[in-house]
């Protein structure tokens, strides 16, 4: 499986994990480098001593006693592998995979904490002396990551084995016990996998299916769109988009993971309690004026895109970058230790996971129309003023039937905005954990580094900066309107419901950290 060629700018879709993280954390004043250990580089070979006993010798490339394997080993090596299977814009899948991984981190290091109890395992308490450095925690965390990745993406087993071997550990060491870090890591992953194998997400593809030709994450709800990609039968309902790779291949969207509305949350029992008010502006029969106004707002935003607005849209379209990197940068700036780093990631992950389930429940329930369908329905072949496509700028003679959003529209109904809800949940969890709304986030884009308009945007080097989580979350929502994928009402409801999931995620994690479960 060929890895993408490395580029040196900050956008996830275009760079390798190592190059992107080096650039981003360099902008954070180098704090991230200290957090990650002496080097962002990782080993390409070597051996470790005492593996059977669950110990490892420090290598020249990773400092087991002072480093952060979650960041320097796991994230750096896993990011480019995961890019082969889904993009940062695949919100539901990205959130599921990262949450299960970070849950495994959390449970793996819990025995080395004075009070923490894992979510899917209670593996006892190791002597305080074993948690005095990061060594045992890093080993447990590495093995938990490895076993979890084998569950999440078994097709990439060779890469996961290489990840373990790269720091001198043995991927075939499958001991399970509560006395060695390898045994603890393997057991922690086993507990998380057992807890999440049949949680409603149908990751194994075995719901209502036999033992053969299973399709992971297959929909078992029977969802069928009201509209086809070729006929808008009901202009208030979602229409699958026809998408092209630009080289002659075309595909029709299918609602991705609609069964996630039935997936088991961490912090509540029934997503129906989060049913939001209906999107009244999206009904052209009952509210034709509101329907046209919201479409015109999207067109107006499309006509007024500048480089900064475009790049904000690209940042927030990539959940690895907007959510994952922002957490890492904030953790680095705050000088968090390994335990705190994992706890912060766990809090934001749980917040996002449970927010996604609630949003998916609403998306399934309302099945609301996307802007591209509404704009075409209203204006047909009449000319509109809008962004004319990559490198075209704002044009005045664009047929509405040929209008396209700046950001490729995702494979699910419109309302509410999952990105906005996730950003609000994420921001609130970070505020609660870090004790401040202040943050120093910088996403750098050298000249011409846009994914949508490569070689053109930005015209000069540009940095997208946020100094508060409030600004971050608000910009996230507006970027979805600017990108042409959401109406204002979907963003506003995301602003409204998102923070409560941040509170739920933080409270859930801290109860486990304090042993109050």
C-alpha cells in the first residue's frame, strides 16, 4: 500500500503525519517536541531486551522513560496508514476509530495511576514505583494501540506490526496478565474490543448477515433516500450527490453509517432525548421564503470567498486536523504529562463520539436537503453569482444547475451540522479539562498549498489562528456555510447542542480518573 508523498504544509489531506505534525508543533513554540520526547522521528529497527518480562530497553529513537508513545510512535505512524482507508472528512468513521483507540490508551495506563479505573477493564493497581516514569505506561499503551488497530483496520496488519517493531518491541508477544506492561496493554485492548464489537455500529458487518462476504459498517436499518441522484422528488429531503474523481469515474453517494443513530453511547442511553427542532427553512412548501433565503445565503458566501475563508473551510473539513491536531497543540502548550495528554484526548473523544450519535439520530430523522439540491431546485439553469470552481474565482454567469460547493459535500443528510456540533463539544471538553477558554492554535498554509485549489490558494503564506476555543468553535460552524455544505440553521443548532456533549465527555472521564465508578 503506497503512502502519499510527503509535503511540508499543514493540511492533513496533503501531508504525511510526521511532516505535518513537525510543522504544526513548530508553530506551537516547540512545546510539542518536548511533549513527544526528544525527537519526532521514530525507530526503523532495533531490538529490545526483556520483552518476555514486559520490559523494553530505550532506543536511540524513542525515550521510553520521558517520551509519549501515543504521539511520537502511534499517531505519527498510524495517520498515513489510516489515510488509505478514509479521509478526514469522513466524520462518523474518524470519530469511531479515534475514540476506540484513545479508549484503549486510557484503559492501558489506568493501572499505573493512583485512582484511575478503565472504562472496559479494571486491571488493578500497579505499585507507584512502576508509574514513576513513563516507561511502563508507554509500553502498555503501545500494545493496546497495536491490538486495537488489528481490530479496527486488520487489512493494515503489516503496518501495525512494523509500528511495534520500529521501537524494538515484539508484535508477537501476546501475553495477558496484570503484572507486566505488555500483558496489561493486551488486556486493556481486549476489554475495549469486547465492549465495542457489537455496540450497534456494525463494524464487523455481521448484523443480520451470515458468516460470508461480510461488509463492515453495512447499514442494517433499511434506509432509502427519498430522492435519487437524478431526480429531486421532494425538495425538502436529502439527495445523494454524484461525485467524480476528476478522471472519468463517477459514484453516487450513500448515507454513510446510518446505523450509528443506534450505536451505544458512553454517557447516555437514548439519543432520542436530543431530538432537536425541525429545520423549518428546509421545507419549500410550508416556508418558500425561508427556503430561498437560506439558499441565497449560501450563494452569497460562495461569491465572497477569500483565501482565509477558503482555508478555514479546509481546516474544519478535516477532523484529524481540526480536532486531533488542535488537541495535541493545546496539550503541548499546556505542558501536559503523559497521563494528562491521554485524559484530555479521552475527554474530547467521548464528547465527539456521543455527539455524533445524537447528530446521526437527527440526520436520520429529518433527512434534510443539502444546499446544492436546493440551489438547483430554485434557480435551475438561471445564472447565479458564486465561486466558479478551482481557479475560477467569483463568476456571474454560472448556471445554478452547475453550482458546486467549495468543500466536497459529505455522504449524509444536512441537518444538524455534525462538524459544528463536534467543534462545540470538543471546545467545551478542552475548556473544562484545561481550565481556560484561551488557546493558541496555528494552522500554517504556505503559498499554493490548498487541497481544493493547489498551486493557487493561498496567494501568499497564510496562517489560520485561533486564540480562544470560543472563536475556534464559532469559526468551525461558519466554515461549513462558507464551504457550501450547510445552511445557517444547521450550524445554529450545532452551536446550541454541542457544548453539552463536551460536559458529558469531561465528567465521564474525570469520574473514571478519580475512581468514582
